[in-house]
């Protein structure tokens, strides 16, 4: 029995079992590698604007602290539950280990639709959540970051709340802050830029020209919109995009710079055009060279995996592909080149690490330096995954997760079990 349940946690556990079997990890070691070190559930009461009091459930899961403090985003969404948060923390552990960061994985969230809150209510809830987390987080214990439903402003409120309790500014308690409050240049764009950079690496591997290639992007939040814009800048025709309000499709290519401006001003794609409307469910099965699921978990099941018509599948979201779909994609790996999520979207945590380092040192880099270092880390990880996949003739996800799990396992073995 476990306090963690639900389809997302079950998916993370199934993925781990595949890797544990591949690495021949003894059964008695598996629980220590998979199960989170700590989970916190809190109640977050706030005064609503109408004078009533509302209570929201908040969570934080820290997977392991073997390699350093834990690191992970904080999600504000109605779907948030403890199992989902735990799964995301586990994936973050393998991701950080894969790209060589001195972190364990963490994740947090509040079960709330942020669009239902006024700005004052959102600030109150953000500050209350951080206040409840203060005994469990810190710059050398657990460093928060934004995720779905949160942004730079919420990170600034988190940082300010923590700093008020410490009696001094502690910028390094969160990453993804505004530059004016100790954030780093290039952090907001880091994940999307990383996805597009790794698509370029995959295209090189396949000897495929990106200039004139086609792409479809599911999800047009921070990750999806920046990915679409970066691909557009590389000469890719982005033929379809979608968000929670609908989807757009134009075979000749959409005006991505204009779409990004529209989404930034309106908060979504809604109202952009009726002419290019598409059923959102059809986007993932469109014929294209590059498919980027950049929304939520578990959107590609086995049936859809059989019907994908892309050459490169770049997982901008966390866990978009189910284990059953992975079995299909493994059989199709000569047709579809997978860039697995723990590699594909790792640019965000890489630049978050750079922000943390800069805050600790009180020494800040130019954006060109941030991007150069980000791409250097991503290139190294891509090369390692590619080499492992070819050496052992395994699926790219297997190769990526195996590298991450091996590094965490090696660190735990070296440090031993205390007491």
C-alpha cells in the first residue's frame, strides 16, 4: 500500500520497472530508488474578495536528496493531486541526473484553477502556500520553480514570503523569477529553446533538413509557444498549434510571431481565427515532420501511437506518452525518432540551475552565456543518450532513463544507507 495513487503515478512506476528490469536492479533496491523521500500535504486558507474563506489543498514531494537539494516546479491546476505531484518529482530526478545537475527531483502544486482567482486572491494563495512550506524547503534543501499555472510573478511572491521570514533577501530559494528580482536572462525561454535545439540535433542525426520541414505543436503556453517560435525561426513551417481553448491548422504554415503576440495579450489562442479551426484531438495525428506534445501528461496512448505520422516526436511536456504507447513506439523506432521528455524539456531545469548558481554567487551572466551553456549541457546529454541507444540497441527513452537511474543508484550506493 502507498499514499501515492492515480494513473500518472502508476505510469511513472511502470516506466521505472522497465528500466529496473533492463538494468537488472535487485528487487530489494527498487523501492529505495522509486519511492519519494518526503511528501507534504497542507491546507491553504485565504480570504476571498467577497469576504468568505476558502481552503485549498497544497502538496510538495521531494523524491531524493542524495545528489544535492531537490529541485522542481510548482503547479496550480484543478487536476493536481499527490500521485501526480509524486510522479513529476520522480521524473525530475531522472532528468536532473541525466543532464548532470547536482539535484534530486521535487514537485509541488495546489489543487486550484488559477483563472478562478482574482490577482489579490492569487497572491494570497501563493504566499500562504510558501508560508506552509517554509519548514520543508530552503536553498540547500528544496528549490522551487514555475510550472503549469504559475509564472515569474508567483515565484517573486514565493521568494518575498520566504525572505520576510528569514529577515533577509534569499533570491536562491526559487528560480524562474523576474530578472528584476534575481532571475536570470533566458530562463523564461529556456525550455522551448531547448526543445527546438534538440529537434535540430535529431534532424542532424536523421540527415533531415529543417528548413521547409513541417511541425505541429500541442500546447501553446510558455513551452509550446517558444518552441513554435524557435522552430519558425529555423525555417520550419508550423502548420498546427493548440491550447485548452482550441486548435488552428494551416498547411502552408501559421504566422507564429503573430500568434505568440496574440496569446501573450489574450492569454490563449481563443479569438485568433475561425478560418483555421481544427478539432484539437486531430492535431496529434496530423502528418508532419516534427510533433511536439507540450501540454499535459498521457495524451498519446497506444492507439494514437499507432497512428502518429511524424518523423520526430519531441516531448515538450512531462509524461505525454503512456507505457502502452511506448511499446508501440519502440516497435516503430525506425520510423519515429523519439526525444524523450526527461531530455527534451530539460532546458528549463538546466537554466534554473544556472539561476540558482548565479543567485548564490551574486554574479550574473549575459543571455548569450546562458544559452551557450544550456546548449552545451543539452548536446552532451543528447550524445550520451544516442550513444547508449546505439550501443545497446534500445529505445531512446530506455537509454535516457537508464542513464538517469544509474547515476542516482550509483550515488546512493556510494553514500550508503544511514544509519
